[in-house]
């Protein structure tokens, strides 16, 4: 997790060379011609910032940038900044944003609101072939400021051996989830379900999978739908079907508990697939996060977006590089490296066919919601109010209705 603690998976990846070889992929350049990046024999250099400091992406990303930079006729100078959001907000004040930025998607709107980012649509970047909801997550006030190479969301993992022994089917509705979690709970030895709702953005990200599935809107944190979603989680904890540790667990902690057999179900993302494989976990399956009867499963979109600094003529060159980085082949290669879903719909279909474990995530990515789509730059304020409400309700301090009513008051002050 990075600052603030983000709803994203821990950085743990399989080797780049193995993945690309297995997939038969190369990091290809985009279609279409591009003008020379030279002026009087001098090569244009674009600056870039991201927070990938863990291998193999720390080494893989420069290779993509070089190939796409070569196509655009530019040189890309990369800089890794772990506390990227803080750094970018500082640079925005002095209009010194790098030419290229790969940042967590909820941070895009705040940065765009400063005027420091370039309108990628005006710079010539097309989003044809990408999921509409993913495109929407990169927009601010109707303009395109960011494009994701790949995204993630949450699903419900379940222990197939435990389910078979208990004669339980994977739950699709909230009522089925309550019943299954209770039946699969064996005192403190095995809990029916686990999730991560700490007092951070990670907690909001996880709760939003139930919040959005209820049909609730972030503009109205205390709606009846929102209250019902928080009631569900409170019921699971109060009944003992979920441990109180969920208030401090991270998504990595949840995966560890699921892998060691202490949880029959968990809410988590696709980035945990290699972690489960590493732990030797084989008896598991995934289904969409349950929704109320008659509702549609939905989660918050996670992942990063490419953006360009509002740096005059360089913005068009940066858009050419981004176009290449989010092309179909590169989107698929990136998804296999990160265990994300490609933003390109065709590439996502290919991933579901070649990697069966990703099928549930691909099937549900089209209904996932951008966290800033409704609220824009105000999202962080609402998110903090949300995770505070979840903490208050699940710890027993307040009822779900009272906690969310207070959250709505705080968010709209």
C-alpha cells in the first residue's frame, strides 16, 4: 500500500520474461504513424513518474516506456516516487508535473482539478475498444485526463473443499451469504468470511463492493441502500461469522487467513491469485460479490491510470506514448504481469479464455464503478467519512444508520 493506504494489491509479481514468453506476447508499439520527436536533431525527452519500486515491474515498466517512446520518437526519463500522490500535489502547485504519470486512479480527479494535467482527448488519444466505465473513471468535468492500461475489482473467493463438505453452494445474494457464512463458521477455528475494512482507503474500497452492489450512490452515504450494506457487514461480525479483526486487517492479511484455512470465504482481488498459488492453495473458486436479491454485483475500480502533464507541445507526444501503453497487446501483457483485467475489452476476453481463474473478474469488470465518477475531486472527503462510519458500526459504537448519517454530515460540510 502507498500513501494514503490505497485499495490496491500488495506488489508481488511473477517474472516478466516468463509471463511474456508464456503468453507469446511482446510489448508492441501502437498502430498509426507518429511525427519525429526531434527538433533540429535534438531528441525530445519526456519525464515520467510512477511508484513501482518492486521487481519485476520496476524493470518491466522501463522496457514498455522505451518501446513506446521509440515509436513516438522521444526518450522517456523515468523516476520512481513511492509517495507519489503527495509529490504530485506539491508539483501541481508550481505547474511542474512530469510529462507522464502513472498514478492510482482515485487521485486523478484531484490532480486534474488543479489544471496541471493535459486533456488527452484534445491531444489526440482515442479510447475506442476500452470499457466505457473504465474510460469514465479517467474523466474530469467531461474531459479525458487519464487512461488505465488495466484495472481490478473484488470478487468472493470460497474454499471449495469446505463448501462441498458442508453441502453449501457459492452464495449469490446477501441472504445466501449470511446463511453460508454462519454454516461454515466453526467457533474461532474457522470463520465463514473475511474482508478488510481498516480505517483507510483500503477499507472504503472493500466496503464499496457491498455499497455499490446495494445500488447506493456515493453522493448519499446514508441512503437506505447504503445502510443495508453496512447492516450486512455488521451482522456478519456480530454473529461471529466474520472476526472483529476485519477492522484492522489489510487485504494481504485476509488472503493469508484464507490460504491457511481460517476463512471459508474472503472478499479480495485478482492480485491474490499468485499469492494463493505460492501458498499451495488449490481448493478455491470465485464468484461475483453477492448482491441483494434482484440486484447486480458491483465493485469499485482499482488500478492505475496514465496521465500527462499540461506541458504544451510535449503533451501531444505524451499522449502518443500513452496510446501505445494502453494498446490491446500492451494492455494484455500488463494485465498478465499485474493480475489485472485489461482495459481493452477484446484483450480482456482473451485473458478470460487463457487464464480461467480470471474469468469471474473479467465477467464483472463492466459493472465496476470508478470511485471518483460521481464525486470528482471530492471523493477523498467522502471516502474518509465512509471508512469512519464502517469502523464505528462494526466496532459496536453506532448503529449503521447513525454512523452513515454522521458520515453524510461530515462529507458535505
